[in-house]
C-alpha cells in the first residue's frame, strides 16, 4: 500500500484499516522507507499490511482460478508471438 492510499482524513485512514482488520483478522502495519517494486530501480516508500492467517478454501480456489487464467493468457500470448516470429523469419532457415 502506498502512502497515497491513506490520503485524506485520519478518520478515513482508521476506517480503511479497521475494515481490513474486520475482514482479515489481526493485522500489523509496517513502514518500509526503502521499498522497491519488482523491476523498478527507484525507491518507493510504502506501508505493508501484514496479517497472519491461513486463506480459506474459497480464497484458495479463487486464487488458483485467477492464476490459471493468467497462465492461459501468457501461453496464448507466447504462442501468438512464436507464430509471428516464425512467419517473420521462415525464409532465414
């Protein structure tokens, strides 16, 4: 969560965090002044919301289904790229 996520009143930030607590149980808010997003060379300070709980069976199934969709999209994109490159370089054999 970027610090900008908490822009606004203190009450709004407290309500936002309380909703996360109500949904996920006990949570901890950590400040990371030197956070790096993947593939980003610049530092972006961020808060990390950490909760220690196991995901439910429903959440697990939803996450796996989402990952399967992303994997299928990647596979189709890679196949399309392979077909494009094969067509482009077929005369260079």
